[in-house]
C-alpha cells in the first residue's frame, strides 16, 4: 500500500529538524577550538614542490575538547611527515612498510576507530584528517609535509593548494616561492574564494628565475561581513606557470650529486595521426553519459587536423564501425561523422574485447594496404563505463588479446567513465600498450573532461624518444625511453652522478619526426649550478628527493603491467626507496601516535585509484540517496530510528547551507518557505535530490526613501545596455528583434577583443555569448547554466554563483557571488557577462571603460562606438531622435528600461532605446 504523502512528509521534516539540532550543537562545541595560526609554506625548485602546512590551535573551553586537523593535498603528492606537538611533547608520524603497520591498523579497525586517515576527495585531491583530545587552555601544533613533482600538462605546471580553515584565523598566511633556472615565461594565479577585499592581501613578485606569492589576509578581510563571523576563505588557490624553452636538447640541472633533465622542445611540427575512437554505447551509458559523450565527440571531431585520419567504433553487445576503413579528416567527412555521432544511442551489453580487436584490425588493414600517411602516429582511444559483460569477459584474457593484436605498433588510451568501471583493468590495458588510463568523473562537465584529455594527445611531436648519457658519468637513471612526446607535455629523466664524473655532463636525445631521425644535444657544467646552493629557500637535497619520487612513481606504474615474476623485484625496490626517503606511498603506511589514553593506532595510507571502486564518491557528494530514505520509510522505520542512519551517511557538519521549513504537510508537492541559514551536513543537498520540492521564492523589495520604487512588471530588461563614451547620463538600450545565427557583437582588432553571441528571438535572450582575447590567448564561453574558460587548450567550467579570481599576464578575471564575471585589463575595455535572474532573465553583456575602444571597433553593438550622429528631436515628440551609424539610420526612443547591471530585481532607468 502506498504511504500517504503527509506521513512521510512529516517524518522527513522531523528527521531534518533533529539532524539540524544535533549539527548545530556539534558546531557550537567545535567553536571552542580556536585556530590562531594557519600557514602554508610551499617551495618549488625546478618543478619539485615541498609544502609544509602548520596549524596551531588552542582549547578555549573549560572541558576537554576534540581538535581536528584536516588538509587536502594533490593525489600525485606523497606525504613525507606529520607530527603533533601537545604541551611541548612531539608525537611524530612513523612511516613503515604496510605489513609492519597492519597489526596496529587491524587493531584500530577492530576497536571501531577510524584507521584510514587519508581518503580520496574529488578528482585531484586527497584528504588527510586526524583528531586529538585537547585539555582546557592547552595548545596543539599540527604539521603536515608533502612533496610532488609538478607535471606539465597542456603547456603549464600547476600548484594546487586547498585552503579551508572553517573559521577566522588571526594569523593566516600562504607563502609560495618558485625557483626555475630556465626562467619563468609566465605566471598566473587562480582562486575560487578571493574577493575584492582579499585582493589587497595578495602580493606577487617575479624576476627572471624567481617568483614569490604571498597571501596574508587580516581578520576583517577574512570575514563575510561585519555581521557574519564566518570566513570567506574556503576553496582552491592555484598557481600556474611555465618556463622558457627553445628547440634544443632541454635543460639539465645538477644539485648535490644528482641531475634532472627536462625535455620539451619548442617549434616542432605536429605529426599526423590516425585515431580510432572506440565508444561504449551499452545500456549503462544511457542518459546523461551518452549525451555528454556525443557532445564531446562532436567537439573533438571538429578539432581534427585535415592531415589526420580517423574512424568510429561504437559498441555494445556487438561492435560496429562507422566506415569500412579510416577516412581523412576532411570537412565533409567530419561533418558526416558528427551527424553519425549525434545519433549514437545506448542499449545492450558491453563487448570490449570485440570492439578493441575491430579497432586494431582497422589499423592493421590500413597499414598493410599503405593507406596511412608515412611517419604518422596511430592511436586508439577507448571510452567505457563498465566491465565486459558480453563475449570474452575475463579481463586478463582481454588484456592479453589486445596486447598480442597491437604488438607494440599503436598506443592505447583508456578512459573510464564513472566509478562502476574496473579502473585496474583499464590501467593495465593502457600501460601494456604504451598509453595511459584516465578516469572521467560523472559531473556536469564530463564532456569537457573528455575534450581536455583529447587535447593532451591531439598533437604528437616525436616518436621513439631515447635519452643517452655517458656511462662513466651517471647511474641509476630513471626511465629514458618513451614512445611518444605530445605538445604541451614534458619528459623528465633523473639520475645519480658517479663519484668521478666529468665536470660537464652531456646528453643526447634522439627521436623520429615524420620518418626522419632527429637528434638533440645539450650539456651542463657543474660550476653553473651554484645558484641552487645560494638560493635561501631551496630545501635540502631537493634533487635527490625528486629523483627518488620519480623513480617510485615509475616503479609503481611498471608494477601494474609487470608479470608476476617481475612484480616482487619492482615492489622491493619501490618499498626500499619509500622507506629511505620517508614517502607515504601505496607500499607504506604512516602510524600516527597520540598521548597515552587516546586512540593509539591511527594509520595514514596512500589511496589507490583502483581500490576506490564502488565506494569513492566524487566531488564530496554524499552516498545517501532519496531512494534510501523511501526504503527506510517503507520498512516502517520511525524518524528516531532513521536518525542514526542519516547521521552515518551524511558525514560531518558542512558549510552553512539553506534549511527549508515546511509550509504544508497536506500537499504532496512540498512547499518551502524562504531559506534560513543553518548548519547542514555535507550530504544534505544530495539527500534532498530527487524530491519534487516547489520553492516559493520571496524577495524583499523595500526601497529606501528617495529611491525609485520596485520596477513595473511591464518594464523590460533590454538585450544590451551600452554606456556611451564621454557621457555620464545617457545610455543606449538595444533590443534585438531580428537575428539569424551567431552574431558578431563586438570586434576591436586593436584591443585584440572579439565578442560573438547567439540571440534567440523566441525566448528574447542569448543562448550563448563568447568572448575571445588575443593576448593573452583566452576564450570565455557563457551559457545560461555555466561559464567555460579555455586557455592553452585547457577547459575550466564554473557555475554562475561560484566566485572566481584569476590574474594572468595582461588580464584579470573575476566572478562574484551574484554571478557577475568581469574581464578587465588596465588598457582594455572591461567586458562583463552575467546571468540575470531578474524579470526577463537570461544572459546579459556589460561594458565598462568604453572610451578605450579603438577607432576600428565594429560589430552589431560595436558600431555604436564609431562616429555616431544624433539627429534633432522630432517636432511632435522630443523623446524620439534618429541615430546615423556608418550610413545606417536607427530610430531611438527615450524609454524606461530595467537596468540588469544592478542587483536583481533591478531598477528602472531612462535610456535611448534602439531596435536592431
């Protein structure tokens, strides 16, 4: 029998109110633990980053309280140290072999304690968390140290730091030093929490080889407002940079008996490629997955070079091929392929073996019949979201079949969509065949993730790359042979110098470029490396640690695809290095000690991607689902019985979120009153997902005395409001009544700015607006749902209400909580984009500093910044005039319009209205 709506509605309301009461109490208790100092000190020397996070807390309560240290660090990083200082006593973390820590680990699990201190959170990060009981007035210092080699991706190195103090901190400081002997070619910073007040707390300085970024906000700068004592600092702080490089053998750097060789030559032509896209269209891909795959595939096909050849192999229970053979990426073929891709539907089982063998056979036949361009590179890109279920289903047999078929001739890249796929299977499949595996996270930007991955492998530069060094000069060299070098990436080789090595280390790098052998040579003098010793902030023996880090990473990769006989040898060496250099790797654990009487055996272990299957939830979402709640209700559980289950699934208290009170228990479509901020668990939003809440929005529109009243319902927001140069009052309000396809809204070649858009007459709004800058090269594509920023072929997606603060050479990009995105430069026109949610909601364009337009500005809107001639008012009506613009006459009428440049619901303004 169906449960009546009022009963479960009441139960849900009661459970939520109980939850919120519990969480508010917990939050109040945690406020007694005061973080009075939080510092992040990151030193980057030749791409190797050494980061120290120090948190100092005090218990201001009269009773014992629990202090929690929580920090997110990049997945590629290795923790090297953690310690706590309590009442002057240091409690260090001890790194041991996993087997040696297993007894303590198992004992902690048996006691019901949280033994695993590190867990994967989201796409790029892992979270380290440890708690300790603190006596009244006692102080604790937490210190976490981790290291990573920054990997060059799509032309940049990225240092990602997570800052989440969750309270105001008296001494909050981030100190980032970068030293690159090759010279820093550009430097930019991004932040998801920066505000105009915090901007003054950020200072950046740069010389030819060094950069220093300091972020030191005061208490008042950290506050959301004078009334709210909450901090605005909660999110990512990112530093991106690249170094100078030339068409050469790369850069060899030497420090304290070790060397590292960076190789990423500039100016090489791209090698033509033959690519086969193997696309899973089984039933599990149905819905958003296949929709996003189609969207990404269509965009990727557009990016193929005319010199490339390609084919599509969609598969479910059976594999099919779009064309009987590979075809050139001509405009006509790409257009036909996009039409075909748009029609791919998901249904049936998953026959990976058959699909992969069909892809290999297509390449084999083309090679045999000499249909592929000489010197070209052949790639297979597999996208799947599940395990094989049809045909050959044994993963090891499929791996063997594919490796035998490819025979070292082609490179295979595997993309695992979501968390139901066996990542270990895909990783071995890729590594066996000279490629790599990547997880695609189920989210609104999955299509962008697919496009970004394709950009990484879209431009091969060299094949069969080999590094050679004099045998009497070096030893213990890391991997020195590589199948492919792609544009925007970098090859890194490190090693030890022999005791009697020569004063000059020489190197030769060879490879193939379009069927021609090419050789690069370079050398480095020991005497030229003295700057490493004199630079104050370079940490001790960093290059030796870089060598160890790189060696361990490569050994772990080799273990994945090694035979059983080889695995133990590789593991033994990787374990020895991990213990010797105190790295927490998948082979080691760190035992965290605490004062006597507290939990004694907490263990930090490095999460492994393929171990997170079916229990890792991306982006911090809760695993709780609305269906779980309904299942508990159907089982007859009361609200009180449901509460422990809710608590365990929702996790610890999260940031302030809206809590909705119920308007009526008799309506099956719940109505909610205006939101009231309360502390909600991290899974609260996910728990509400799936319930058809109808939200009754209420907005206060009380206008202060003397101000304009609320806008009339008849007043409309125009498509564009143009501030006129040299005038402080008059503005031009433009309405678009005739539109066919994309429009050139603004184009100023002198400023290097172009703005295009697509206006939908039926909806009276832009479906998209795109802003392109020439220097720096940047493209911003805005739709009603999100903003996508493309830089260096890399895409970043942002929701409208999320904040953003990005500073790059020649351009600043900011987005506030109201959703206003501003692109500004000291000598350029400021371009603004906004999703206006007032009356007549939709995308809107804003312009500021319009006096900076050059005399060459043009476009549908840009024409009004040329020589505009205003005719006199008509005799009958002085509210009407004629505008003459470049030989065209427009009728302008003085009207009241809604100003979308103000906060919703906006105010009425008087402007000259023009219809285009």
